[in-house]
C-alpha cells in the first residue's frame, strides 16, 4: 500500500500542503478549539463497525460485536456504536454506568472484569448485567450476592486462558500460565461444574488473548486450544453454550505502509474453526461474539498538538509540543509507534531528525523518537495519528495538567464532545483539613 492510500484509509490528505482530516482543515480546527485536542471522525467508526459486521455475517449470522468500552468511553462514541447495533464489553462499574448514561440497555453488556469485588458483583447483579468470571474462587461470592438480592442465577460465563497469547507489547498479552487473566484448562471443567451445582442455568464462554494483533495467524494456536477446552467442558458436563466469545485484539496499521489485518486469515483461523466446532459437537446454537476496541476506534482519531519549543542541544534536535504522556500514554507505556505528521507540509524544505517530546517532567515523555520531518518551526501544528483507542481513556492529569478536549466531526461539521478541563477541575476533589486552613 502506498503512503497516500495509507493516509486516506484514515481520512487524511494534503490539500495545497495543508492537512485535512475528515474533509476538515486541521489548522482551522486547532485555531478554533486550541491544542492539544483529540479530533474524531464519526464516519470512520461507523464504517469500521459496518465492515466488520458484513465480514462476520458472511460467515455466521448469529454473531455479536461487543465494543470494548475501555478503548474510548466517550458518551458520543458509545452512542454512535449503539446506533449501529453494537453490543458492549465493560471492565468496570464505571464503564457500565457510562453505557447506561449513553442509553445502552444492560442486556447489551458483558462485564469482563478481573479481581471482582463484592461491590462489582452487587452492581452487576442488581442491574442484570451478564458477568464473565475470571476465577473459580469468585463463584461462591457471586452466588451469595444473587441469593442475598433474591435475583435468579440465569447466565454465567467464564473467561478461559488458552495459554497462547499475542499482542503488540508484553503488557498487552493476556494469555499464558503466568498471566493473571482467565481460567487455565486444568480448572475449566471445575468452574462450569461448580456453576451448574450452584444453580446457574445457562452458560457462555470467553477468551481474550491480547491486544494489537496484526498478524491474524497469531490467533490460530489460541483458538485451537480454546476450542479443545470447550469440547472437553461440553463433553464432560453436557453443557450447551449460549455464546462463545473470542475476545478482541484485532490490530490496526499504525506504521506507514503497514497492511491492515488480513481478514481472510482471521476468518480461517477464528470463524471457521468455530463453525466446525458447532457442526461437530452437540453444544447448542451459540452466538459467535467478538470484542474489538482498537479496530473500531483507533483510526478514527488524530491528536493535534502545537510545537512550542524547537531545541537543538548541539547533539540532538527536539520538537517540544503541548501534548505529553499525560495526553497520550501509549508511546511511553508500550513504546508504541504513532505516526506524526505536520499539518502544513513544506515539501521542499530539508528533512531533519527530531524527537517529538511533551512538557512532562520525565525523560520518558517522548511521543515520537528520531522522526524525519521537514524543518519544523515553533507555533506549527503536528498531527499524531491513530489515537482513537487507548488515547484519551489512558490520559491523566500528571504534572497537574488538565485533560484536553475532544471534538467529533460528522458530515463536515465539528461538535465539541468533551470540554477541556480547567485548573480548578484539578483541585475539585481535594479537601483541606481544618488544621491546615
Ligand atoms: C477482555 C477484553 N476484551 C476486549 C479487549 C479489546 O481489545 P482490542 O482493543 O485490542 O480489540 C480487551 C482489551 O484489553 C479486553 O481486555
């Protein structure tokens, strides 16, 4: 794939040397709303959802896409996906609460937490949200909460750890014997058998092997293992499954010229083995579920940031910008690559090598290392690409810097969907005891 096609997949193009995103002039956006700012193209989210749905429907119509809310939990994003027919995957009470505020019904949510507290269980049971357990030990506590509240024990699901994981960084690989998530093969039968004994009537099963998987072949081994575990459970306990969830993890091409995930391979190594399973075993007519976060939202957004300082220390060139790892954590946390481009292209200038650094008081506050860019100037605007997943949701107020705003582009119009925080917001929840007043 050539560079301009790669950019156009993310609705980016240069017109007269100015960067346009979703048909809008990025320099005008930064002038109107200020920087740093997350800018989201609504249409990209809708398209990604529709394309994925078409792909799944082409193989198996009884499917559901649960959007992983952790990727981007803005109410408007949830409403967009809800209007497309998405279901939702939540990992905390806060995410479930946010879904409710977006008008999403509990029946559309799966709660895949880990290290659940009794408070988590109570909230989910009271609100009739399906729970996906992460440890056999949690069953008794959950049953007590059902009994205490007098709520029928209907459906329960367990997250399986198929031991083979994958992901863009060690911290995003979520399967393996030393990884905290899910239930290993040895305890899988025990989990479902106990759940049956305790009184749960219907069952689902789940795995999520990691995040940022761009080589679809990486799903093959985990899926094979997962399916072998499902067969064992079904055969020894005569269980039928309401759904079989294959988790998220679908990666996106963050680097120029990188190809998207090969969906034909994904079909071959994930969907077809699932179909073979249900055709060969007596396990009911389960819904095929997946839980993508990154795939649906990452490419929908850019982060606009202004250069405030060009620093040449005699050894290295730094372009200091107003976004830091407080705004976008992924480069620091995972050494992740986000492509960075100038919003006004000066094609004829010489190319120089910069570290793009934020204002945070840490040497690790680097958004892009050794980036070749046309000569940059203070006050210019840069665009950091593919920030729509795990961008804003991972941002913080570290160094007492307020969080940035978010705007949404829909049909050529811009809408502010989050106000930037103020300095007062930083102090909102602090309480000074009397002796210090
Ligand atoms: C249980 C679960 N499902 C789905 C996802 C979404 O992953 P991704 O954004 O890579 O699709 C995650 C992410 O960590 C997860 O933990």
